[in-house]
C-alpha cells in the first residue's frame, strides 16, 4: 500500500484527484437557493436527460453515492438469492467490495472466470454455465464485465457483442461495471451506445468519481424492466440522497459540453506517455497492455521503496485474481495528471532503477 508520508504526486488512484472545474462550477450553481429533495429537483432531471442524450436512447437513470452500491444494487435487481454472477477473477465486485454484492443480493454467489489481461471470453462463460444444471448449483443469471478492466485493458465492441450473444443464448443478463467507462469510450473512439446497449449490455454502472466528480455514480438501465422498484432498493440501502442535486449537478457539468470525454482522453494520454517513457528504462516495462489510464509495472522492491521515499504514491497489486505477482505496482493517471508529473516520475524511476542495478 502507499506510504503514509505526503506524496509529491499520487498515482495510486484516479480517486485521489480533486474535483474537475466543470463539476465544481455545476455544484456551485446548484448551491444557489432552495430546491426540492430526493431527486425531484431540476438538476437531477437535467443530468438524467443528458445521460439519455449521451447514450442516444431512453433509459432509466439512478444516482448512488459510490460504485460499490451501484454494482451491488444493480446486480440485486437482476438476481435472486439462489442465482450466481459470472465475472473475471480480478473483477472489482470480487476483490474489492467486501462481499457487498452477496449482501445486497441476499446471497447470490459470485463464480469466477479466468481470462487473459483481465477480460472474460465466451468459451469460459459457456464452460461455467454448462458445468452444472442441477438444483444444488447456484443458477447462473448474470455476466458482469468491467470496462476498462481492473488491469487497465479494454473490451472491443465486437468482444462485447460476442459475450452478449452468448448471454442471450443462455438467458443471462449482461452487467457492466463502468467505473472508468469514460476512459474506454475515449480510448476506443466509439460512441457510448456502441459499447453498451447496442452491444447487448442491460445495465451499466457509470463511474463519476474517477472522472472528476467529488462523489457519485450513475446506474443506467437500458433494459428498463430491470429497473422496477430500483428506487426502493436505493432508499433501503441508504443511497437515496436527500439533497440529490449535489450528486446530480456535477454530472450535468461534465456531460453537457463533453468534459467527461476530454478529461478521460487526457488521463489516457498521460498513461500512454508514462508507458512510453518507461519503455526507455532498461528492464522495466508494463505488465499488461496500456489501453486506458492505468500502467502496471513489475518493480523490484528496492525500486518501489526508493520511489516512495522520494514522495511518489502508488498501489501494490500483489496476489490479485491470480494474474499478478510480487512487485506488481499500479500507476493511475487522472484528469489532473500533468505532463510534468509524468516526466518527473519517469525520471525518478530511471534513477532508482539505475541505483538498484548499480
């Protein structure tokens, strides 16, 4: 884990960045005067309508405080307690949500799938579905994909379409954890609809906190029947904000003029530049393809310690999902990462590596 000492700049997570100007300005505007509570305000309506415009379809939109609630409650809307959710073994719903999906679904089991570079593919899904069909086995009901994945890789539209086709064959729902969805859209150069409802996604958890918001995610139901009574789920789970305008207004701020994609594209570009600079350092290279805003590196313990001693913050990713090993470190870029930050980190990394080798 990162050092407790103050960092010169933390690459630990895009959660560590502040609020982007567009979100801050929208929240300031929403703060003027009185407004109805619990989502009956103009800002919640505006943000919801903007999401529908962005995805070019009529969909049901709900706002939650965080991604754990968005994922867990949306899965609960598709599952009964005797069902199962199929996901990659490194998926966030498996490794980082403290059993919340199982809790909010009243016991739905998560079944883990292998897959290269953090992605799952139809053959692995089919093997798990066909593995058993007896009454003693938790009946598969949902496939959950992460876009981009926990390892920073991206599903193409064609890959998502293939997964969705298999889901239809087996009467499964397709859920997408899109905590960094904006980074995937920016990287692929596609419209949001092409990698969601047009590809067969039923429900998307659209990330805001990692895209410049202070707090808040959006649960987007493309299959509107699945949204039945979801508002009650949000209320019961403590996710119905009394002052909903403060969750919704920042969404309007980043969506109405395209800032959400500009910020994501910038974060991606910073990660690509970091990977480029690292490629010039002997014996250090990305552990996985750099396709969005994450760079994973295998660093010698001495190098990692030296970097932290110089004030750099980043995460260790040891033992996650069976795909990582000792010394796997994650460096995340955000809307607020600057070229100077990247250059300084790469320069210090080169010096630390040279020092360790010497």
